[in-house]
C-alpha cells in the first residue's frame, strides 16, 4: 500500500470513528439510571373519548344480532385511540383518534378494506363526541357527521350524511356498542 492510500485509509477510519462518537453523544443509550419522562398526553382533554374504549359487539338499530365486533383501545401512552372494526359482511375498518392540543379539537382518520378514507374532526359537546368532515364519495359538497355518547352501559354512535355541504342531513347508521359477549 502506498503512502497516499495509507493516509486516505487512516483518514476514513478516523472520520468513521468520529461520526460514531458524535452519534453516541447525540443519542446516548437509555440506562436504568435515567428517569422516565411523564407521558405528553396527560391533560384531561386526552381522556374525553375514553368512554368509547372497550371490546364491543355493535348492534344496528333494534336488531338483536350483532352486526360487528369492535375493539377500541388506548395506544401510544394514552395519546390516541385505535379502533378495529369487523362486521359480519366482511367489511373491515380501522381508525385512529387523537386530541390535537395545538388546535384544541379531536381528529379521526378512518380507512377500510374497501378503499374508503374519512377524516373527521370536532369536539366533546355536552357529553357527546361530535366529529364531522368532508366525504367526496357523496359528491363535491358531501359531508359526514358522527356522534358518540355513553348509553346504558355502552356507547351509541349515530352517523348522518349530507350532499349539500351540511345544510341538510340524512340518517346513515345508528349503532349501539355493548360489551362483547364472551
């Protein structure tokens, strides 16, 4: 190896070592001696939708047979709710709901195995979580609104739709969530 190649090899090794040392300094490994940080989602607003968390059988209107199994749980250190919805026809969906403290509102994103996407937002009003947003599948002025509220040991969710930008609403669904029968 000639002197120039040797100098270049030493410089590369020194640079790699310096980069590794810099990386360790910027991101030291966690140790047992480091205190745990409090969750960043500890404000009461993050608990407003917790009444929906549970293992549910969902019933449509007065139908005595469940139409879906729905699991809703707190995730990410209590910062979000995750919904896993599976109905008896093969329709599946998942949603993530989070309180956005910067805007002081709730946000939910819903996706399904049928290519549906909804993003709705809103707030807790008089004990009811009310979220609404655009629904392009219903036309250029399409909108949806969902209302969740505690009801008789469970939760009731009512969905409505609009094709005129929210000036008038039509029923979409009326679900009652009851604890899953084991």
